[in-house]
């Protein structure tokens, strides 16, 4: 945002909530896009209310802007107020950078709410603060119209790995091997003294305060001499006692119990690079950047720098080392391994710069029930409910993938006859539930085990 001067007092007293009402007036996607196009045209012609509206959209949907507040009050019956948008945006910046927090923040928000007409506050300003305009649009809707303008919403993405299965030609050259952790992918965005934790899709995690605090305390160890201006991103995985317990706590809205969880950091890059979607710093240099902080983190129990092993996959010895590394990783309870190209940049998309390898298991289970599908699978099979024993573990799992549309129709119509039959289910791993029973991670239907080949199911 660098073209329009949004500190200009001409934005004070502006009434802009009418754009929200226009968006709310129809559920049609085309209507919403045309409304945004109309606002953009008006903004280009100098309309202050259209510019105010679009800048508020940017504030609300920019995934890198977090205001660190949980509740924002509504008002009732306020009219003829000054509507000081420049002061409002100044408050947003103070909240984002955490220069205003706690009781001071709550008091400042309460005071600000009294300076706006209730219609402007409730339908626009307040919704910006809670980062949801509640009018049926998303950043994709906005960027379809605003993608080449100053109002373009940054997209939060990160490096993702390809599966190495059946891709031997890509397993060449010098690679970095790391164990594949069984946790939650977390990107820690450090902007000065402000630390925010995000999922790989840009959803903010508020349930790991001890990890955010530890990163804030240790941030100087990562930025020393790096020229980032104190703005960088750590990429890693939070690991807890078990994956199920971790996920349950990660998405709780309150009273999450996340003590004892550890953030394993495996990459680092400037914040500006993440916002641009690409970092030209090579993988081995990013690892060196992380390694420079390793010794300084020894007294921080909830932060760890990932260990790794460099191998030459142009040699038979290198492949032997990789195979032993993978076998040892699985034996120690890890999901598998990561294989990273040392000379590669960081790209915010799925690429073979990072590759993953993990084993799969298959178990034979009995069908004990069926679930009807929803959405596009309504009135046909959604999942088969299976039970059985595997290594003295009683497994109960719903299997909803591995079926073509034809099979969903056929199996749903034949469900009474299929009850009690044996199926082979593939999965990433056996997992334990909170109640002590067992399930499967990412189960996929493979085949029936008690029908002859070619026999009509």
C-alpha cells in the first residue's frame, strides 16, 4: 500500500458502510464482483468513500495483519459522529504492532467505537477489527478484481513438498535429509517485537502463547547481522505428546493446554520474501542462518532447530545412507523423511525442491456400518465404518476416500449385502484415540478381501 495517502484528513467523516450493504444485498458472486469493480472505478476517480472501503478490505483480509484482539463491542443508536478513519487506522497499526495491548487496547477500542456512527462502526469498522467483513466475500473475490492494484490482498502460502514415490529421476544431487515430524505446520511471522503464529493456510494460531513468547525473547538470535530489519519468518512444526491431542488443543477457542509442546524449526526467510511468495536465498544458506542461532537456543526448551544429514544421491552410497536414514526414522516413530535440495530457493507452492517419503500400512477390517454422503455425495456412499484387530489393537475407523463415483453409487445400493464383508484399508499409520481405542491416519479403501477377482460386488 503505497499510492493513496490514507493519513489524509479527507478520510475523516467519510461514510463507507454502504458498500457493505451493497455486497450483502445479493448472494450472487457476479453481483459481488461488480460491486467491487464499481468501488475500484470510483476510487480511481478520487472517491474518498470508495478508497476508504477498499483500504478497509485490505486491512480486514491481509493475512499478515493480526490485531491481537478477541472481542470488539457493538454500539447502538450513535449518529452524527466524526467517523475518524485516520485515527481508526492508526489504532489498527498500534494493535498490529502490539504497541497498544491489554487494558489499554480494550479502552482504546471502546473509545474509538464511540466516535463512529453505529452503522459505520458495526457494519464496517468493527468487522475490520475482527477480520471478517461478513458480506460473502473472500480475498480471492477481492483479488479477482483488485489483483493488479494497490489494494491487492497478499496471499499466505508456503513451501510444500512433493511425494517422492515413483520419482527416482528427481532423487539426484546433494540433498538434505530430515525426519518428517508428526505435528502441526506453523509459520512464525516476526515483525519487530510482534510474533504471530499461522497455519500453512494463513489461519492464525492463538493457542501456543509460550512458543510465541519464546520466539519473541529469542528473535535477536535469528536476525543478528542478517539485514532483515527484524522482519523474518520461521517455518517449522509444533509437536506434542500425540498428534490427536495436539490437533485438539491447536483448534480450541479457549483454555487450550499446550504446555510441553515444542516448535521444531526447519527453515527461515525474510518476511518480505514470504509476502512475495519466493525467496532466492538457497536452502544451504538458510540452514546456515538457522544454525547460527542453534547454540543460543539451548536454554529455550520449547524451541528446537531441526537436525539434518547431507548426502550425495548421485552415488550408490548416498542412496544406501538415505534408505538407512528412512528406516531408522520410521523405527523411531517418525512419519518418514524429508528430502531437500540444498541449492534450491524457497518457493511458496508445492515443488520438488522438497520431497517427502513415508511408508504406508494396510489392514484388513470388517464393514460394520455405512454413512450416507453429503454435498455432491448426497444419497450415495459417504464412508464405510470398519472395525477389526491389528497387532492386538482394536481399530474403529470411518473410511471415506478411495471410492469412485460409480463405486459410491454401487456400494450404497448394495450396503445391506456388503455388511460384514472384509476390506483392505490403506493408511499412513495407526493412531490412538483419547479413549484408548485405535483408528487410522488418512484411511483409503483399497479392495474387498473376500470377493474373488472379477466377482460382482
